[in-house]
């Protein structure tokens, strides 16, 4: 999604690759990619300025090097890549330290912190089980050592939504990993408040409590979570922080598979809305969820620092949480007026109430015990 915006983002023009290439349109090609043509050999490269730098510098085994590039240009590109890599490593080390000493979903007094970044080439706990497009599916994916560059940091931010005619929960997987720590949220996010609407909780979560109990000890509660965020979680939520070890990765992957399978199986048994009014209510509930995630997703601040406010907001609103601008007309403050500032802006604090749950606010049977757990 972001790659497709490369043409219009003026800040990316500072990359020296633009001096030695031109963007071209390829008929019938994948629209999410940027295609650049080398000025020296006319080769068309898919993947934007990153691939073009690798083409000009001859630094990547999977990208054909330019045979006609002048030595001076090759040296310029190589120096730029080295400088960029050094800066990224410093940024990454500083961020890893902040994450390992703070809260991911917890309350804070500043403008917010956290998480979502995808480093090209980096691998996280889920990647050892995945195959990238174009790779040989017969080869086993091996995860690099945690201390290596490729093992430093990775995010999986994944959601699956039911059709609007169902009041079914939203599958949510948010997994953030550094070289030493994994921060995990796995849940079937309730479309309606499962704490206030007991019938909704009974309908969708009672039969799934054994699934949570299966992994409760292996993935213990991950410390404080705000009362505002809790509205969007169910009694079976996995919210945990675990060390980066092969054994923990196996547990994490098994949990992910079981939770996603449970969502798929339960979805097959879901019953459609009996009238249009219920569908309208489901639509508004999904829109409210999207409005919250688009504004309060913990990865937003970091994404904004990395690619700028405009691209970060576009990626969040039109890719990660697509639908926030099309499913309804209400704004974030319409749904959550408690975040309204005097000047009309949105308060960036994660918690207005100031209440957080350090221990799990549900018992083993799924009953809310928040007053005891806070």
C-alpha cells in the first residue's frame, strides 16, 4: 500500500536513486508496486527505490546488477545505503530499549508510545512458518538468531472482519517482537461489549473458554492494560509478554493457529441478522471499532515518526483499518467524546479514566472481576 504512494511522496525524492532512474507504468503489472527504469541500462526494476539502489550498487544477490553504471554512481549509492543502514540500526536499538522498559497497551502520561514497523528483510516469530511470494515453497524457513540484524524486530498486525450481516467477533492478532521480547495480543474482539452484554458473551465466548485456558499458563497476563482498551477485548484475550526463545515461538504459533481456527469454525456456525436494523447496528459497531483502532492503535506514533504523518495516517485508515471512512460518517469524538480537548482536538493519552488492570480482569470461567483485578 505504501509502496504504491512512492511516486507522489516528495520526501522520497531525496534518495539518490531518483537521479539515475525514472518511474514507468507497466500495463497489466501489479499496481501495488512501483516500477523504475534504470537510466544506464534501461532495465525495469519492480520494488521502487530500494530495488533500484540494489541494482545500481550490485549489493543484492536476487537483483541483477547494472552493467553500465559508472563507478562514481555505484560508490554514491553504496555510501548512501551504508549511511541509511547505520541510522536505522541506531533508531532500532533506541526503540527496543524503550519498548523493553515500558507498556505497549498500558496507560501513560505522554503522547503515546509503541509499535508498528515492518523492516524489510527482518523476520519475526511467525516468519519461520511462512513463505514469501516467489520463494521456493519446498524449502524450510529458518529463523535467524535473535541477536542478528534480521532477528531484531518484526510486527504482525492482522485482523479479519465478518460480513455486516453477522454480529460475529473480529479476529485480532497483534504480535510485536524484538531480539529479547515478544508482545502479544490474540483475541476474537467482541463487536459488542462482552462485559456489559452478557448474552453476547454467552453466545460467542462460553464455548471458547477452554481454548484460553489451554494457553493461560504458557502466555500469562502481560501487565497493565487501560480500561478504555479493555472494552474491545473478550474474556479469551491473550495479552502477554514473553522472552524470545524457540520454545516460546512454538507456543505462540500454536496459539495463533488455534485461535484463528476457532474463529473460522465458529464463523461457519454464525447466524445472519434477522432484519436490516441488526445489520445497521453491526455496521456501526464495526465502524466504532475501526475508529478506535485508527486513532488509538499503539503502532501509530512510531509509524508516524518513520514515514511521516500523512503516509502513516493513510496506511492506517486505508489499509490496516480500511472502512473507517466508508462504513459510517461518525468521527472518533462522536464515539468517544471523553477524548475531546477544549480546542476541539483529540486527546492523545491512551487513558482518560486513568484506570488500568495489572492482572487479568476475568476469571477462568470468563466472568468479569475487574474491580478485584485493577
